């Protein structure tokens, strides 16, 4: 069977679509960031430097991240793209951890 131009075009489109996808989540970096945030908060609590604002922010941020992840997952499922639902949830948690890490690093004195 000879290769025709439409077959090559379809193969080329698949290749472009595959190359345009986001890379998978970096779980190792995410785990290190989570560990750093948790360690910073435990250190603040042990040294007595955690104020009421930080304690309430800690709880509120977790609730907001969970709600946003649930809404993103539902949006992906309802839009007919269930394959991206997990990635959407992970991205929300990753952004929350990253912003906490940046904010808590300002208070550390190393």
C-alpha cells in the first residue's frame, strides 16, 4: 500500500499534538516542596513564631486548594476531557505549595 499525502499529514498532526503536550508532573520536586513547607510551619510552631494569622491561613489555604481542585476535576470531566482531570488537580496543588514555599522562605534566616 503506497503512502499518500493525507496519511503523512495525519501522522504529522499526531506528532505535533504529541509534542505539544505538557510534560508529566515532577513528583520528586513536588515532594521536596511539600516537605519544605511542612518543615517551615512546624519550625514556626515549635519556636513560638507562628501567629494566629499564619495558623488560620494554613487551614484556609488547604480548604481552598481542595475546593479548587475538585472544581477543576469536575470541569474537565464535564467538558469531555477526563484524561486531563488528574493533571488539572495536581497543577492546583502544585501552585498552592509553590506559593506557600515562596512566602515561607522569606521568613527563614539561614
